[in-house]
């Protein structure tokens, strides 16, 4: 007979042992207070939209900017700022549209006036940042995974953001994107053709569409009056710039239709003899040109503005009197808005416009950075539940990201220094471009390895 002690020993040896956190099943318990990057961003985006409304609309009403604008607009013999010529109040003959255009023309009048140094430098910088943001948003709307979804109607979104504000609209659009777009979720490389890709024709003509729909109207709006154009023409050119989202999409649709027809005519004879081109390779080849185009827009507008703001006017040659006038401000005046107290009153209308645009760009670009961080994180974190037999382990993507197998802290360090460097070189949208570009490169590795 077995002794009682031997029975107890057998029972204890058969008892289940606690699993170690590093067991082969790959499960690591997560503390209740730890949240994913996606969850944090989903919480922050609506808060940023609220902050954007406060920093632009609410603050603009409290600091005297909007009351001054509406008072000027409603005066009987209103003059265009900086001139003795009348303010145009009729552009299309449609009362509601003309009223909105008159408001926007008045608001942007000091934006293209080089007499206010901080505002002029910020507008040089901001024009490139807004162009980059708009290009990336249009590109995102064209992805296969977003086809027929709400996020694909980017022309409507652009029209709304132009009439409300960039800071209010963009965070809400990005929130919708994270909730509804398959692009915003981790996916294996085998699904890239149905999710990530943008038609190569769209990628080829996108820089042209942005140039004709946004950049050219921006340059025309900046023509000085009365030296180059008359005051009336100047106002009409400012009004022409306002619906740039509509111009961009119309031009893009026309170019795509014409290019598609020409391409079919040229390839009709030998299309049956040609092997189909791999979509993934052609996308990545074309996408890098779009990213380079956007990065160039950021750098050629950011670096000159930053240098002029940082250099003292005395360092510029006497012959460059216009540049010396622009360099008369301080870096903080150009890039940093005042603390948003409702009791604060601006000392001039251009200062109020500058404050509006500073908060607008600051909050909107922050939302875009957080959104790009989620997409970047998705690309570097493969979920093995998709296909446990072919999915690469997470350390491989860490290696693709940082160049060596490292810990999670190394990933965040890499992101931090890349963000800092590219923000210095190309502004905040430059950092967004790099994150999205690197995200596509990592997905490319998945495609190459057939996962």
C-alpha cells in the first residue's frame, strides 16, 4: 500500500503549473493601465478637434479678429485693406456664395501682404505644410481599400475644411479613417494589392493635379497689388484660390480620363502580348515620387522661412531690403501662438489672422502625425493571428524599422529622432511624410517575402 505522503506527492506533481509570461504560446499579459497606440490616438483625435475649434473659431471671436472682419465687411463703403479701392462683395451673383467668398477674401488679405513680417514668413512656411497635408489626404483617399468609403470623398472634406478650419475638420476625418478604413488596420503583405495600393495612373498625375489645383492658385493669390495686378484682380485671385479642393479634384478627374484614353489608344495593338505588370512593384515605384514631391514642397517653403526668422536683419545685404524687412521678426513670433486666453486682445487684424493660422496648422499637423504614427505602427507589428504559419515574428519588423533587433524602447527612440530631424528640416508635415513613406517600405518587405 502506498503511504499518504506518496499520494500527496503525486497529486502535487500533477497540479497545473503557472504559465510563464514568456511561454511558447506568445501571450504577454497587459496591465490594465496600458493602452495601445491606436486607442490613445482614437481618444486624442476628437479632443484635438475640440481644441482646434477653440484655438481658431472661439479665440478668433474673443480676441477681436472676427468682430473686426465682420465690421469691415458690413460697412457701407468698405475698402480693401491696404488700399483706397472698394472691397468686392460680388463674385458669382449667388448671394450666399458671394458672402462667404467676401469673408474669406478679407481674412486672407493680410496673409498675402508682405508688410507684416511674422505673418508673411508663416504663410510661406504654412503654404508648403498645407500643400503637403492636402496631397497626403488626396493620396490616402485614392487607396484601393478606401474605394467607395466615406473617406474617399476627399473633395467634400477639403471643401468643409476650407470653410470651417483645418484644425477642426482633419482630426474628425482621421478619426473616421481609423474606424472605417481597412488601411488603418494591420494586414499581411498578401492583402496589400486589395488594401494599400493606389492606381499607378493616379500616382503619376497627382503631383500635376496638386500643382495646377493648389500651387498655381497660391502663386496667383500672392501677386502683389497694385504693382503687378489691380486691386480688383487681386481680390478675384484670392477668391479663386478658396475652392482649391474642388479645383484639385476636377483637374485630377480630367487628367485621369484623358490619360486613360490616350494610354488605351497607344497600347491597344500590343496589349495582348504584354505580361501584366506587378501592381505592388509599380505602386512602390510611383509612390516614392509622390512622397519626394511632398517632401520637396515642405523643405523649399520651410527652410527659407526658418532662416529668415532666425537670422538678424543686420546680417542680410543692404540691397536685399525686402528680405531684411521679413527678417525683422522673431522665431517665436512666427511659429508660436500666444497662450489661448479669452481675455487677450490682439493689437491688429494681421496678428489675429496669424494666431488663427498658427493654431490651425499646429493642431491639424499634430492630428496627422498621430494618425501616421498608428499606420506606421501597424506596418511594424504583424499580428500572428492572421496567419500563424507565415507571419513574421515582431522582432523582424523591429529590425526593419531600426536596423537591429531591439526592444520596444529602441523603436520609440528611432521614431523620436526621425521626427525631430525631419521636423527641423521640413516642418511637422515632413515628419508625417517620412512616417508614411517608411510604412510603405515596410509593407514592401512583406510583399517581397510573400506574407
